[in-house]
């Protein structure tokens, strides 16, 4: 049994797979492979440990060969994999849920706080030698405590963000999800509301939905106009959930006050004008970048592969 890992990753995956008796090959180029390169690299393997930057469709699966049993995605999301094509070929697809919840929630709040308190702007101002005296109007921003946060998507990560917001800052929580979470409401004094009712009320809006046809451009020009002019938008879910060009216009025109993004519509490319805006914070898809989370992701991916290749059902199936 042979396992191909599309990039070198942190954590124990390689050692675990080797200890289980599998031959392990890691992409020696340590960069994202093009589709043609990926098709050549994966041919003949029984399992592929993929990253969210690897786009795996039926054509790639066929290039691997009929012996392919599992694609273990090193991510909680799996929109980079054609699930329908995998089902048609009886290939397991797994992800790494749960183990990065705290890391992504922490990064979400770090972005929210940095945008609210204008940390990046003031850091740059100070480093450029512009700090000459204390200014009473210098870098004013909103207080976070007691404000209203709108959480769009109340899965594991959205729930954790809500716990931080209520437990740490006594924020008022409005949330939207396809199903109600009564326990979360009771513990955090939260209220389930439609998105279009949340946006006009929220001081902060944070996105935690998967990328699906119905969530693509969930935040678009019309919905940005529903938000408060003082509102801050945070996205650590998937880039295409936000219409990035519409967001650029909204930030330029003062439709909303600021945004903080860890994901982008056409990663790693950014919408024209985004990088030059002073009221946006941009991080390079690092919300899960804690040592603990990445190592746990590695372990989970390896466990899924070992299960599939030894004839048992992986624990983190996405279908």
C-alpha cells in the first residue's frame, strides 16, 4: 500500500503511516502542483493526503487508478474535492473536523480585535516614526464589550466564537444557521435570526459557513449595504462566501467601516484594490496555524488513511 502526500506537513502523519507498514511519498517540490503535475505524481497510489490547495476532480482520481481507496483532506473544508466523482468511484473522502475549532475561533477574534482597535494601522504608524505625541483622536475605534456580534454559521467554530464573544466580552449574539441550537442560545443568551435581520443590527459580522452553491457570494453588494456603516466584517470560512469586488467597493465608499480576511475568493490572488485599503486586515489563510491544531490535523488525516487501507471505516467521512 502506497500513500502520496501532496505537500510536506507538520505533525506525525508520515511516521504513523510508515509505522502502519505503508510506503509514503511526499511531494519533493514542496509547492502546489498544477493539475497535470498532480495527475502524474499520484498515479499508482492507494491513498492521497491532500491539502485545500489541491483541486481533485474525477480526472485526477482516474489518474491515480482504480486502486485509490481514500482522499484524506488536511483541512476541515473539502470544497477542493469533487465529492460526487468520489462517490461514483467508491473512494472515501475525509477531513479533519473538530481539531482546529479553537485555533480558528481564536484567529477570528484576533482579527476582529485587530480591526476594531486598528492594531495594524497603528503598528505601521509607529514603526514609520510618525508617533510624535499622544493624540486624543488618534486611531479611534469601537469598543468591543457589550456590542452586538452576528455569527453566520453556528457549527463548531461559530459556536466557539460565540462563547468567546459572550464569555469574554458580554457581547449580544445574533446568529444564523440552518438549524436552531437551543443549548447555545441558553448558555450565551443568543438569538436565532435571518441573515437580513442580523446585518442591520450587528456591530461585527463573522462568517463560519461551508462553501456551497447557496453560500457563494452570501455576502454581496446588497447585503453589504444592509450593514451598519460602523460595522466590521470578518471572514475565516471560505473566500467565495464574500463577493470580494463588492467588498472592495464597500470599504472604499464607507458602506462598512472595516474588514478582516483570512480567506479569499481566488486564492492566492486578491481582488483589485484590496491590498491598498487601509481599513482591511489580510492574513494568508492561517486561521488553523497553531502547532497544536496542525499536528492534530496531521494525526487525524493519518488515522483516516490507516482505517481505509486496513479495511475499516474512517471516522471523519464527509459523506
